[in-house]
């Protein structure tokens, strides 16, 4: 016996409406049905749901997730294609992470700019070019940018952020 949809919702934290959507979209091709037509999820279906959620968080299009789900259903003959899909996802995620790091550096610098402007009481006396992230800035973190980098690159080991 498998799991009912409400049990799956509690187990994996995916709303029932989303699970039903995934099923309608063909992302869960092997979900069994009871005689009454209710979905009957296996442990394998639950693992697939968790993988689908992971892929969604990487902004993978539904059509590609559907393709992946169907490749699983086709069996071992599709292992290479599935592996390639995950290598591509890895590259996409690495690019997303680098983009977010650049965004984070800019936000850190903006925090330092506005910290200086609030302290001075005016933006008129604060220069963007002179703005660096202070160690005690509300926006700074352990990897606080140093003014040495173009957009405030993270400090190297032992180096302290400008204050």
C-alpha cells in the first residue's frame, strides 16, 4: 500500500494542489490509482517529487522536467541522457550562484553607502567611489567585501574589511 496525497503533502511539504498540477502535467507518470481513482504514491514517486521540486528551484522549465520524468520511466537505457541533464543543471546553478554573488556584493556596497549617508545626514557628502563595507555594517557578514575589489570582492584569509 502506498501513500495518499494528503500524506505525501505532509511528508514532503508540497501542497496538494501542486502535486495534482505535477500529475496533470505528466511529471509523475507512474503514480498508481486506487479503484476509486485516488492517487496512490510509492516511495519512488515521493523521491521523484523531491527531485522535481529541486529542479524547479533551479528554474528548469516544466517541459524539461516532464522529459526527465519520462526518461526515468523508460529505464536504464536513458541513464546517460539523465546524467547529462544533471550536469547541465549543475552548470546553470553555478552560474546562478555567481550571479547572486555579484548581486550580494552590490547590495553590501549599497548598504555601506546608505550607512555613510545616514551617519552624515545627507547623500550629498557621500561618494559611491569612496564607499566600502565596514565590518560593523548592518548589511555586512563574515565574507564582507573589501574596497580593494571592483564591486567589493570578498576579503582573502586574514584580511579585514575596511572600516
